[in-house]
């Protein structure tokens, strides 16, 4: 037994002897002696109260002394839509680790090694599973997407690329039979019919079996990583339905992406697999370390960027990111990328179909156009966010809230009818991005005339029209009751606009090579690369919507594999007061505490010595207090049974309910003069659910996460806060 633990036991035993209390043996149905005498008839302490510990746990038992040492109190399972107690869960992990290291001999050393290996095994399994799911969804969505336009005559299960495998892009593929080979109208009808079938099926599955499968999933996962509890959001049903409906929704041709949903799917895997080990299953804080690693694996397989996935998890997702979590995240992202690489769903030896490389450098005069793309990307992001918020508010108050499947049907019908008329809105987004990013090298990069020297005005008009149509459709699509990400459509909109701008600059340089701006261009060598403008535009527009910075630069670098374009990408990316409700340490009964829970709806209550001095003793959450009261009720104790934190020395008191085990005796406190910006840092860095404000030990107030969010909202939107 370690010295701290031994001291706690000695102190507890001394305190119980000094107060003359019997702390063991008076539990359960026969918890008190009717005769008031002990076995030898002395009756020494017969009139003193015996505390009853809810749940049958005595604080001086061997396993419970650790909780006395930690001082954070015990907890029951977290309720739905509540926040976890990071400090308590970390204390629970320390307690488990201490017990593990107390095991003697070789068996103890093996147990420690086995415990250490568990984390690496879990992240390895999560990464491999995420890579397999991502590769399978890529293959299925590409095949279903091509079915809208035709079929393979030799094998119906092959998509267009595999059906025409081995042929050059300029060769005619006789094995692939497009639906519009007879007439344009037939192809048009088949395209619309398959799109509606895929989208409507996806919406029905989500609505019927897994409502949590809709949307991107990134905001909710970020909330969960911050300590919020959303039951079933990362469950098995959500995993299965979201995987299937993601394939259907992307194959339908809707203006959405699968990057966010892939992160959600990876986190579902990261929530299910670790539960085979008790140390993750019984500790929500440890579970969130695995979820952080799973989030990095999701971005790794979505963009083929394992390092970008780790940085994205650190920058955008994780609330708590220790060095161990960083290594686990890196290993998980690497395992996911390797699994996807081995599957090679596109048979191109690339992790994603739009992965590209550039051999040409950029020139100084192009920096102005890159900055222009950055400004336009920021404006597009602000416009999209504003319009999406208005549309979301309209959905809540209109018939769309009641009939989400009909809304999906209508938006898909509009997308198919309008999208088929323009080749740049008809093809699937990954294929479109891959060809917009490519250099014009002979005939290999001439996708639908993008590299033709003549007819630049018509192609620029087609690109700008497609960009505008994609923008409108993205606003309408994001928020539907189907899996839908925002990364891919934002990149497509920016790439279309950037490619158009690049073609304009290229035509300008070609027609006026002697202009002073183009003095750095070499003769007889292509000076402007329109594909690089598409890549920079994709980064700018995605950054405008997502507000990503460092992780976006790394992701785009891993996509292009070109250090020469890192600098351009970096440039474009660049409360009302209420009376506080408290619980006193003494003077409570079961009925009074029960009434307190019925009359108030707070998530927890500060514990003070008395209402007169308001000296802070600790904090007890609503869940633990409710559990303790229910356990006491099961023992058929009367409603006037005393309850509290301090055992009273009273005569003729048969029982006393002590809640000290369930109370946080060391809550985070700050002075009333503590700066608010530092309080925000405490919430962000420590992941606490509440902070108590004191002055010389006297309770003054309580600050919760909601208070911090309201404070931040009042700073950003002072007019709205005043009007509300």
C-alpha cells in the first residue's frame, strides 16, 4: 500500500474512532439494530447515527479509499445530452493505473504491458477498418454514379473506368454503352430516374432507421469530443445506415461530399471497437482519446492525407489532445491510409482519385490572382453560411420539417434536371476535381476541351455557369436528411472558378507575351498552369466555408505533393444573472433533496457549509444526487431521514444518508477578479463542465459552458444579445 493511501486509511479510522461512529455493517435490509445493543451487550454507541452509503459502497473499503484520496467523488453513468466530468474520469484512470501497478511479480508486469498494448491495438484496428470502409464506399459510389449514364456491356458490375481499362483517354470505348447512345432524351430520363431512386432511398433509410446518420457529422463529433454525451450517435445502427446512405447520396449526383460523413463513420468505428476493453468502455475521457484518433483516420482516408488528418483533429476537432493522443492519432491515420492504399479502389495507386502533382513553378505576377481567389473564397464562405442559416431556420418552421423525404426528392430532381445539361455539373465531383487540377500536357489533360487553344470564352462561360449552379445547389443540399459533407462541393466550386480564372490569365499571357507583367515567362515554355489556379481556388473556397487554416494547407500539400504551391495556399487560407441554488452540507432530508430536484432543472449544485456563511465544500451533479436518492428510497428509508455531506452527532438518530462519495470535493475555482478570457482558456484547455467563483473560500457564483458560449455570442453579436 502506498504512503498516501495508507495515510488516508489511518486518518479515516482515527476520525471514525474519535466521533464514535460505526461505519461498517449497517447496510441493507438489516442495517440497524432494533435493540440498540451490540453483540456483547455493552451498547456503547447505540444512540449515534450510522451513515448509509448509497449503492452499498463504504468509503473505508479497500477499493473506495482511492476516491477519498482523489477527492473528486464517485459517478454513475452519464445521462444523455449531458457533459462528462473530465477531472473525475482522469482521476478514475489514475485510480485504475495505481491498482494495476500494485500487482506484484511477473504477472503484474505482464498486466501493465497488456494494458499499454490495448491502446495501440485499438487504434490499429480502427484505422484498418476505416480504410476498408472508405475504399469499399469509393468503389460502390463510383459504380452507382456511372450507372446513371450507362452500363458495361461485358460486365455490368464494372464502372466506366474499369470497363474501359487499358485504353487511352482519346480512344473510343466500345464496351461502355451510354444510355444516350440512342437519343439525348433517353439518357436524360435514365439519369434523372436513377438519381431520384438513389437519393430517395437514402432519405428513407435515414428517416426510418437512423436519424443521427443525416448531415456531415463533424459538428456533433466535435461536440462529443468536447465532452458532450449523445447516446447512439456513434452506435452500430448509425454506422451501418450512414455507410450505405453515403454511397447512395453521392451516387445520386447531389452537391455534397463524403469527407465529413467519413469522419463520422470512422468515429463510429472508434466508438464500437474499443468497448471490448473495460478501460475504454468505463471511462468516457479515455474513449475520447480513441475518438480523436478515429477522426484523424477519417480525414486521412477522405483526402489521402494522414498528416493532414492528425493536424485537423488537433486544430479543429479535439478538446483534449495529449502527446499520447497525438501518437495514437498518427498511427491510426497511417494505418487507415495504408489500408486504403492496399485496396487501391481506383487502380491508380493513389489514395484519392483527384490526387495530382505539378512540375511547373509559379511566377510572381500570379500572386495577385491567388490573393483574388482567397478574397472571393472568403466572400463565398460568408455568403454560404448566412444563406444556410436562413434556410435552416426556414426548415424548422415550414412543412419541410415534417416531410424531409419530399425535400430530398425535390432537391434531387432539381439537381438532376439542371446538372445534366452541363458536363461540368453532370460528372461526379472526384472525377471533376481530378481533371480540373491536371496540367495541360499534350492530350492527357484535355478534359472536354479544357486545354484547347480556341474557344476559351465558351469554356470559361461553362465553368463559371457550373460554379454558380453548384453554389446554389450546395446551399439547398447542405442540411437535407441524408449524409452530406461540405468539403467536396466547396472545393468543386472553387476549382471551377479557379480554372476559369487560370484560363483567362493563360489566354491573356498567350495573346500579349510582351506585356510587362509577363516578363518572367520564358519563351516557348508554358507560363501559366490553369490547373494550379483550380487547386488554389479549391483551397480558398473550402477555407472560406470551413475556416480551416493549418490543416487545410497540409491537406492540399499532401494532395498535390508540390512544395512550390504551399505559399500560395497559405496566402489564400490565411450573460443574465440568476440566483444560485446550493445544497447545504447539513440540514437536508431525503424529501427536501428530492423536492430540490423536482423544482429545479440544473445539471448540478454547489455544496456549501451553510446558507449563512456560504463556505464552499464541493459540488454534486444532478445525476449522482438523483442516483443516491433513488438508492436510498430502495432501502425503504423514511422521507425525513437526514442526508448530507457531514455526519451529525445527534441523539436518537437511527440512520443518516451520506453523499460524500458522490460529491466532487475538489472543484475548479477562480477568484471573482479572475479575467473572463482566462476563464475561457480554462474551459478549453481543461475540459471542465463548470467553474465556481469564490472569494476567500466563500461561494459567489457558478460559471458553466453555456455561460461561456453566451458570453462569446454577446461579443460577436452584441445587437442580437441586446434585442433578445
